């Protein structure tokens, strides 16, 4: 694993960040933080799946518009 140089890629916001001033970025973070601490804030969950049911989770994620899909890992 160490010598195979694995990478993880995801979505990025680099272009957006590079187009904003420090003040705009700070204001955006402040708005996000205010929303997260709002007592009425909640993020709906459409489903929870064990990792071995990843195919079902992906299908649910594509189908559902009612929240996020979580992987539930048991130890």
C-alpha cells in the first residue's frame, strides 16, 4: 500500500475559492457555522447501509431526494 502511491479523488472547490477574496471566504464560513448551530438545523438521512451493501446504497443515493445515504460500519 505504501509503495503503490494510492490516491483518493473527490470533488473540489479550488476554482471557487480562488475566485473569492479572503473576506468572501470568511463570510461564507460564518454563514455555514451559523446554520450548523441553528437549533432547527437538521440533515435528513434517506438510508443507512453496511459497507458490504454499497451497491444498494449507491442505488438509494441516486433514487432518493430526501436526504443523504450513510454507510454504517460495525466493529
